C-alpha cells in the first residue's frame, strides 16, 4: 500500500458509491466527521468544472482516543480521509494509509495503532 488504499467500484456513480462507503465505514466502527464536496467548492470558489469528487473525514472514536493518548498532537493528522471520485467506468475510492501518514512521528506504539486503523479502513473499503 502506498499512501492510499484504492478500489474502483465499477459501473457505480458517486452517490451510490458514497452510500455504500458510508455504510461500510459505519459497520467498521467509523463515523464521518467531515464532508467536502470538492466539485461544488471548485465551481463556487474558482468557477472551474471537475468530475464529481468528495472527501469524507472518517474517525473511529476508540482508535482516535488511543492515538491521542499516545501522542496528544496526533489530532493534527485526524480524521482519516476517504475520497470518492468519479472516473470513467465507475467511482474510485481511496483511503489514507495511516501508517504512511504517521511516519513523521517517532512513536512505535502509535505506529501499531495506525496499522490497526489501516487494516480496518482497508476492510471497510473492500466491503463497500
């Protein structure tokens, strides 16, 4: 896994993909704390048209609590972003790899937590 884990939901429009991803994240214990409609924002702010693109900020409260307990400033790297972008033939779903994003922090216990979160996010994306 690079800095993201990616999966394409073939033949699926972004609205249907988002519904499936949200459900799978919920089943894995994640809630969506933030939502950004990048397509709408780009149109509003700089009057450009892009393909449908959304960012969901996902958080598993238990894992976040554990991470913050190990490294109080880790909140600067939370929540875990999941993007959905409509591509030719479907919607690509990409989830951040928390292990990759935490490499800047020298804390082995935090790396272990990040690995658990990575596995949980990957399973949720696979289930969508």
